[in-house]
C-alpha cells in the first residue's frame, strides 16, 4: 500500500503545445490529431452553449 493512495492522480498529457514532434511516429501524430479535433469539438460546443445563454439573457432584458 502506497503512502499517498488518496492523492489525486494526474492525467497524462496527450499533447503539449510547442512540443517537439520529431520523435513521434505517424500513428502517434494521428492519435494526437484525433484527440485535438475532439477537444476542438468540445470547445466549440461549449462556446455555442454560452452564446445561446447570452442571446437568451439579452432577449430577456431587452425591452423597448
């Protein structure tokens, strides 16, 4: 049993911006591209949700 079992484990970083890519294989590069595209999709969905909320709030408070 480890001394600090209850400490949160850090997630492995899939990709670090500016990282040296020369040591990665074609497969690793493709995996990173897929992971980054998925993250972009997640970011765009959140941005869209926030935009919808903002529009609804503006419509609610816009009277006149």
